[in-house]
């Protein structure tokens, strides 16, 4: 059987890790293994075991043993002992979060560190090469065509267009490859189950000592809150002693964060994201999110992000100077400004309410000197149907069913096991 895999990220790692004696070609749009298609493996590498987050596939959510096996696999290949929380959340803290309307999501986190991820990528690439898997880097897949029992993959490499035929194709492009998902779903709309959500928000930076207790207990804390205007607000990607970074796409620049095991700052950063769910006839939530990001880039004078203090954000005033908290993002990647000119009013209100309410549980977290970077956005793939045809599957975050390294990897693994059973 001739198998094609589009994208080299977490889902394809899961699919390929157990494969043996198969004719497999992996197409990756980026130039090499170190710039592969998912930022979660390139930067930071937070792995978690949870029954409350990571996606909606019950066979993964309810299988903590499978999730932990994936974590152990990453740690073994990366040859590292991960950072993690040291204790359980105490009952009094749980009560405080509950009292003020928050849901503290409990899970076990394991942090590899950015520097360890480069080693992981190199090692896993070598392992797969030794299995005889063929890699084509710099190959941008522009179309997929179903032709009875054959799947045709059309891609461009070095300016030349190619078409390859496969018995099976697995799309594993992550959330950064949503354009290909759009192309496929426009041609074959019957694959799409759901498409209506995007998360908009900011990256929040504050001194470590403000959240030191939570960092020590959990390493990454996950907090959810229902704002008075009905919008769901949540924290995401907490980085103790970490660094704010930009994430560059071809047409826009967003903000993100990461941390190292061996190099530490004095600040913690995390995302505060607001979920926006749309109804018909609107069906382009990712286009809406991209529009907001590009507007921020325009106001920042190009491929930069906006930085604002929380005090100025609350009153809708442009930040002209910083004090007390120094940014970890390089100065040439941001401009001081006003995020109120970019974010929708309902989003601003939800973020402000979230921080003011959180002050009751974590004193000092809403200090006026703390920093907001924008825009941070989390795109969701259209939720795709993997039961429609046997020879085209969507695995990992691009399927709309997973939202993490662990769950995406597990999804790829489970799809390979299904294939293995089928061909035996």
C-alpha cells in the first residue's frame, strides 16, 4: 500500500511511530525538520494528561494511559526529564476559584523546553529515516483529488508542480495548514461537520512572584470563566519564567510564548483567550480572526504586535511608556499602542472582567503595570468527518477533533492502528 502524509507535526509523528514496512512519503511545506508544521513541537513543548481538554475524541480523553505513554515517548526521544508541578491543588484554593465563578481545569503537565524540542525533532526524523520513510521538504500541497480508489496529491516544490497518486492519504497539517483544509472542504463540502469558532485575545505578562504558588503547584494553570456578556474566557499556554515571542505567518504576525529548561526570565506569560462562536450565514471564523490580527499589524506599522499596560487597556488609552514590568519580547517586534482600537468591545469587556474577578483569587494579578501583547489568536480547523471515505483521513488539530501535542499524536497513532487492523 502506498501512503501519503501531508505535514510533519505531532499527528504525523503519532501515525509514523509504529509504522513498519510500508511505502510512506511525507510532504512538509517548510524547508527542513526544524521548521516543521507545528509550533507546539518547535517551541516550548507542553505535554499534558487530561480528561477535560485537548480535544473531543473520547477514545483519547478517557484513556489516561495512552496519553501518558505519548508523554513518555516524547521524553524518551528528547532524552530529558520534564519540568512539572510538584503537588495537588489544595481544597481551599479550589473553593476560592469556584466562589468567584472560575473553573480550574486539573491536569498533569510536563514541560520539555524549547531547547529539548530541537533535539527531539532531529532524533525522531533520524528514527523515521531509518524506517525507510521518504520525506519531501519544501513541498507545498495545493490540492487533493479523490479519484475512485486513488488519492492524488498536487504540490509545488522549487517552483515546479507535481502530482503523486496514493492508495491512502493522511492530512496532518495542524492549525497552521488550514488553507489546505479550506481547499479540500470547498471541493468536498460533505467532509465538514462543523465550522464556527475562533479564539481572540492577548498574551499577558507579569512578574513570576505574582503567580509563583500556582506555577509551583501546577506548572501550567488552566482557568475558565463565563463573562457577564456570555463569552467564555480562558487562560492558555502558561510559561513560568518564560519569554513572549511572535509567531510569523505569510500574511500576518501574532503573539505567543515559550520557555526553556535552562534559560529563565523573571516573568510569567500566558494567553487570555475569548471564544467567539458564530451562526449562519457567517462561515469564516478563521478569516475573521485573521482580519483582526492584520488590523493590529497595520496599527503597529507592519509585521509587529501591539504592547499595552493593563492600566491603559482598562481606560482605553494608548500606552506611551512602561514601568515596573519589563517586556521579554524583543523591542523591534512590538510598538506601544492601544489594543482597544483592534479588539471588539465585547472581547475587551470579557478580558477586563476576567482579570478584575481573578484579583479576588490571585491578589496582584490585575496590577496596572502588567503587560498585554496583541493579538493572540487560536484558529480552529473545521471539524472533519473521517468516516466518509476510507482513503482520505484528517488527523491531529487540522481534523478539528484535537487541540494539543499529546492528543494530536494519539490521534495519529490510533488512525495507524485502525489502518494496520484493516490491512492485516
